[in-house]
C-alpha cells in the first residue's frame, strides 16, 4: 500500500518541484540591487526558512493534484490502465479523493499561516498580495485534473499553466519574505512585486511551462501504440528552450548597447565553464531521451521529468557552482526515486 501511495503521488517528481522553486527564489533574491548579483543559497540564511516552507507547500499541492487526478481518472484507468492503484483495488477512490482535498487545502493554507508569523504586522498586507499566486496555482491544478482527459486543447495548456504558476508561486513566496525596508529602495523603481511579474522570472516560468507541454504531449499518448508524428517539431523545440533566457534582454531598449557587457560576463573565466557544463548536461540528457522516444514513450517521459532539473540548472548557472550542484543533486534524487515510484 505504501508503494501505491508513492506511485499515486508521483513522489519521484518532487525534486523537480523543489528545483523549480529554488530557481525562482534565487532569481527574486538576486534581483535585489543591494545584493548586486544572484545570490548563493548557502550564503543566504534568511532565504532558507521561506524556501523550506515553500517547498513543503508546493509538495503538498503537487501530490494533492496527482491524487485528485487519479481519483477523477479512475474510470478511464479501469479500461486503459487497470494495474494502477485505484482500479486494481489497492487504494480506494474515496480515500484518494479525500487525501487530495486535504493536501490541497493544507498546501494552500500553510504559506499564509507561516508568512503571518514571519512578516511584521505593518508589512503583512503588502506581503499577502504576493500570495495571490496560491489560488492561481490551485485553480490550475484542479482544472487540469478535471479537464485534461477531455481534450489536449484543455490538458496541455493547463499542465503548462500548473508549472508556470508553480514558478510564480515560488517567486511570490520569496518576494513576500524579503525585508521590505531593506529591499525597497525609494526612487529606484525596484520592488519585489513588480520584478516578480517582469523579466527573467516570467521568462523562466514560461520556459518551464513550454518544456512541460512538450513532454506532456507525448505522455498523453503513452498508452497508445500510435507513433509520435510531431517529433520533428518536438525535438528542436526542447533543445532550444535554454535560449529563452535571452528573451527579456532582447526587449530592453538598450539591448545593443549592453550586448558587449553581457558577452563579457558570459565569456568570463569563472562564468563560462559552468554555463557550458549546464548546457551540455541539458543537451546530452535530452538527446538520450529522444533516442527512447520511438521505442518507449514512458521512458522518454520519465527522463524528461527528471530533466526539469537540468533545465533549472542552466537558468541558475550564473549564480555559481554551489547552486548548480544543489540542483544537480535534485536531478540525481529524482532518478533515484524513480526506482521506487514511477514518474508517470
């Protein structure tokens, strides 16, 4: 029964959730001009507690969403996947549904309760505005669980929206816990709330959403013997996703003036190796997953799910080797957990 619970909750995918949240935190904390650069997690003690809280809440929401999806899909699974825990009788549909509601509720409430304790009273009203990302994430999860089997036109955008909102939720929690007096610089035009909805965080969220939609388009047909006819679009799309990090800069009015400075940063002796290693890891892993695409769709999807962390590692590369190795560790943890709980 315990193994069935792990499989139903897709526990092996939780490291990818934590990885998405970690990158969102590093982006938001690093946008603070007083910190001057992307921060290193291990050197930022004030980041650890809200990061841990966010990961716990996000885990509850993710597992709750998986439970909800399996409870709603029970009749479909009886016909197409009778070996799954609910149709096989290992878990009851009612019990899984009850667990889903409990976890979604708990995951939604925890950030408000903890933030209430962390943030001074005079700052709570503004900080709670950031937490509006939570109902958006929960709504995306519920809508996906309810509609994803009805049509790919519902399912694919909604599963992308779930990951998009997860990243925004991570950024929102980070922004809500930054000391407002230390982080808000009058007349600078900078504030966590505005930065949360601008630039690299939204680009990262959109990239994660696009990556999700790409492999989910294969996962939808996992139980069908029909071949993937959109491979020629799927493969190059997934391979170029890391380049999306350049999009915010391209829309800056002084893009061409700053281009030499950006090139100097990327080619710096301390920066270039980590970027190249991160990019190579992502490209090699995805190339290996594409080899599995035709003979074994399930293997491709499982590899792609773990590959979330490698996409995250590329985005976090500029913040240093420490953060990179943390995300790489989460990638290895995801692969390890797949031995006990299937990713799909």
